[in-house]
C-alpha cells in the first residue's frame, strides 16, 4: 500500500467513525426527547362540580384537546362518550364546519359540553319503531 492509499484509508475510516458518532448521538437525543414528551400529560385543573359545565377552549386544537381532557377527568365515562359522539356528529353534519376540525373547534369555543350536546338534538324514536318507519330524522342541528 502506498502512502497516499494509507492516508485515504485512515481519512475514510475517521470520517466513518465521526458520522457513526453523530448518528448515535442524534438517536440518543431523539429517544430522550420522545421520553420527555411521553412523560408530559395535559395538566388537569381542579373543578368543583360536574365536568359537563366546563367551558371548552376553542382557541386552538391543542387547547381544545386539553379542555376535553379536563372534562373527561371531571365527568362520567357515559357523559364524556356522549360529548365525543356529538363532536364527531357535528364534524360531519355541521355545514359551517365544512368537515374541518379546526373550524368546528372555533365554532364550539366557550360552549359547555352540555351545550355542545344540545346543539345535536338527539331524537328518540317511538318504542318499537325504527327512525325510517317513524318518519322522524335521527337528529337535527341547531345553528
């Protein structure tokens, strides 16, 4: 091997070890960042009374998700499920939201979960009849 070949070999080897060290360091940083993110949960502020009376914050999607977590912490699973179902329904059928979650969230800003559920008038069909045979719609939206 010539002197030039030896220099190239060690140069390539040194470059490879530097790149490997950088890749390992980047991976370790990513793992610690993801571990920190997983440890951080939305803080739930205390609330006196039923969680269905907590106003929803529609300032941003993150703020809305935090207020939903707060409602979930202070209400029954059945009530929270009703709220989530009403939000899902409005996302599809509220023409003003145009199936855009950010738009819907801004339209629900300041409303309580009870008011959100009231926007969707869930109508029960008469006993023994389906909604198709009763002539009643499944639900309506108050605008």
